[in-house]
C-alpha cells in the first residue's frame, strides 16, 4: 500500500543477484551467465539424438523432485541448473530422433532454438505498434507470405497469429458465429447471444463438422455458448472424410427446425489419419444453405508448399477462414498458430476493446485482431526459417515425407500382417492394426482386438527405439499410427520401423 504522506521513503536493499539479472552488463559477464544454460541446451541439440521414448520411470517418482515449497530466500542459479539437468532433462522425449514417428509436429530446428533466444532478448510485443515497431512489420510480412499461399489473388485476405491451432479454431468459429448473426440482422457484440438469436427469428444456430474433426472444434462450439445441441457431427465415409450427402441432409433439417446454419467446418489433414474432406463440395453445400466455411488445415497447410501435393487442397481459397499451424509445419518451437481469412474485415468482429494505456499511431495494432494480450514476437522464428529454407525447401520436405509414408504403407501391405486405414494414405501418416482374427465385431471381439493392438504398441515402445502413437476411431477400433514428419528420418529409419512392427506382429500370431 502506498501511504498518502510526504515523508521521504526508505528503499529496501535489493539482493545483488536480482539487481544484476535486470541490469545491462558487459558482454563477458553476460557470456559467463549464459554458459550453464548453453551447456544444457547443447546436450539436447548435439548429435546423436536421444531416444524418442523417455525412460519408463513412474510419474510419482518424477514428481518427488518438485514438491518443495516456494523458497524464502533465493538460490544460486548453478544449483537450479543442476536440478534441471538431474530432474527435468532425463524425462523428456527427443523429437529430433529420426525414429520419432508419433505426432504431427516437425521437431524444432536448432535455428528455432537460437531465434527463441533472440526473440526473448528483443522483448518486442506485437500487441501494439509502439511496443513492436519493427516486429509489427516482421509479423505482417510473414502473414502476407502465408496468406498468398492460401488465398492467392485475393487482395482483401488477411490473418493473425495465435498460440496454436486450438486458439485459431476457436477464434475462427467466434468471428464466423458473429458474422452469421450479422448477416441475419443482429449485432451479437452489442446485444449478446440470446437477444441476437431472438431478433433473427431463429430458435438456435448450428455448426456442422465431421466426426473426425479435431476435438478443439467440438470444444469451441461449447465455449461459444452453443452447447452440444449447437453442433451437428456429420458422418464420415470409409476414409474418415466428411460425407457430403449427410451434410446436405443435416443442413436441410436444421432449416426445417428453425435453426440458423452458421458454419460448416471442413478438415484438411485430420489428426487421426490425415484425411482431407471434399473441400469444393462441402463449400458448395454450405454456401447453398447460407452457411460460412471454416477449414481446419492445422496439419494440411504443409501441402501449400508442395507443387506435387498441393492439389489435395483444391478449393481452399473459397473458405472464409483457415487454421494453420506454423509451429508444426515449419520446425518451430510451440506457440505460433495462425488464422487466415478471405476477407480481413472478418477479424474486426472479434469484439476486442482498444487499450487505453498505449499511444496510438499511424499503424494499426495487431492486438486488435487477436484474442491475445501481451505475447512474444514468435513470428520472428517463422520469418527467419521461411527466408532460409524458402518455399522450395519446404516443398521438397513435404514430398520426402509423403514418399516415406507411401513406402511404409507398401511394406506393411506386403507383409500381410496388418489392416490399414485407409488402405492408401492421403498424407504423410498411416493408421494400422493387426489383422483381426475374428470375422465378427461383437463388443467382446472388439475389446480383444484392441487389447492385441495395445499390447503391440507397448512392446514396440518398450524397446525405446521407435515412437509411434495410437488413434481410436469413432467405430471403436484402436489403430497404431505412424506419422512421417521428421526431416531427419530417412528410408532406412522408416524401413527399420516397418521391420520391427512386422516382427512383433508375427510373434503375436
């Protein structure tokens, strides 16, 4: 509490370590302070890469190192770094391993790690131009590059950066909900959702998304106040793609029930098997029934760089909004997602209130069009890597990853040990399970088959040589899933994984 008096205040003595941490120091002293951090980082970055699977230490044992109360007095940084080396680093998985085939994100490059240091040292906050005078233009340039890939020859297109695909999907559905109500004659930011719906004469509003959509879509519909009743989960075909016939029937039924068809969500690169919905047909049906279109291309956006495979995204530029994930596609550390819009005016429907404690300028603030407040200039990492590798470099990477997935598929098919889903992969991943022993699919048989595949996954991971993941399909089937996303993975690494799986499958017969 600040007392209302005019007596001269007494200043407490700051701890020397705290004062030194915030003061500008000579270069040699800064280098000395960095040495411990750099040494630990080098342990992760230098060759050879570690195991893609962390050691099987029980969680309760790991937790014991993190049970101490908040220290009353500061501790030497050397002692803290020693704890990092002993208690933090050994329990991580090394996604740089060429036999990491588990998830959808490209492992961060060393340049991403180095740019992270630069980002923190610059401390530019792109929420406003005054706090990121050069960073504002870095971010705008990267957004311009990405927008030109998704919406070529659409001058009014725009976008913003987010913390990741989940936030991008939420923000997309938020602004499209608001736009759907605006078109129906109501300003939801002024009236609120209940009154806005009432004035449009609708009993509610619906979002349509396939059963294979990312869970963040389903969560966003809840978080936007529409509830599960406001979501129609559209059935998929035999390849996890949205079924257009089922979508059309759902749109017609929503109108019949007095619902406002607000948004159709299409997926370009599902998290389960990399399925790409029929974009053109889905958009045609949405527009025919007055709905807006969001495309979740958090994973599929990597196709934009490939001349050979970008045809899978045919029709993308007809979407109203598109989610992408630069931190997954470009080899960046996490916390850089993206939302692109066909018409930049959509971003103004967010409902943000301007900050009254920043100086206005002739340059519009990026914080006006994103849910974030203060944030780091993470787009600097994307700016650096896009310039360094170029579109051609990333395009060749995509083609390499697709070739690995197809060769892996060929090997598993040839073995006869596995059932693949789908039979031919759309993108750079494949879901597969042991060929079922029983022809019927009673609940008991399904449980037994899932247990067989779970055991196969456990045996593979116990070797700590390979990391794959699993995918539980809407049908209840448990599949193993291999994702070819690591630029360090070569044909011999893929072949070793296939051989290990085939050997384990034959042992399980």
